């Protein structure tokens, strides 16, 4: 069954756009040389883990929204985040 252009656009804005915006935010913040003044090493690791966990959630949500089952979307999202990070 073909989806109408309106349904495809709605799905794109609902699932893909948040992922793309979050990727852009990560890229923008990573390019900042003086974003946070001296932070402990452990805080930096926790911040990066939290940042990429959010990305994994958005990617898994998008893949699930496009029809992939939950387990495969979560696994694929984890792999994509590992490659991006």
C-alpha cells in the first residue's frame, strides 16, 4: 500500500527531522573549542554517554517508526551511534 505524500512528509518530520537536528547539535557543540571550562574527566565521559544515548533513542525511535522491529532498531541504533561517536 502506497502512502500519500502528506503521510510520508508527516512521518519524515516526526521521525527523521529530530535525528538530523540532534546530529547537527552534536556536530555544532563538538566544534566549539571553549564550550565548558575545565571539567573532571569522569563528567566528560558521563556527558558523552548521555549525549549518545539520546541519539540512540532518537534513531531507534525513527527506525521503529519506519517499520523496523524494536530489537533490530535498538541494535542498529547502537551500532550507528558507535560509528558516529
